[in-house]
C-alpha cells in the first residue's frame, strides 16, 4: 500500500516537473526541471527492479545531459530577457 502511494506521488512530481520545464521562460530553470525528470525516472526504473537502467539514466540523464545543457546556456547569450522586455513594451 505504501509503495503504491510512493509511486503515485512520484508520478505527480514527474508530471509537475515536466510542466514546469515546458512553461518556464528561463532556460536554466527549464534544464534543471529536466534533470529532476531524469532523477524521478531513474527512481522509477529502480523500483521496477531494473538497477542497470536506473544507473544509466542517472549517469546520462541527470549528470551528463544537464551539465552539457548548462555549459551551452552559459556560453550563449540569454535572449529570453530581451523577449520578455519586448513583450512588456507591447503591453
């Protein structure tokens, strides 16, 4: 019974992190949201008794992909600030 409640809570958190990643304007926070998605998915895989898949998801999804995205965002210009300013001017 407790395992079912934990799985439901994790599914709701997974859905919330996915929605957060899609609707957030700041790219850095969106990437952190996708890292949270990968973390929850690796926990799901572990609970489904697939520790090798969980470890791979943790290593690639959480660590490698998130780090590459953060480095890329850091090395590019952040245009979302300019877009927000232009939208405020239109109002």
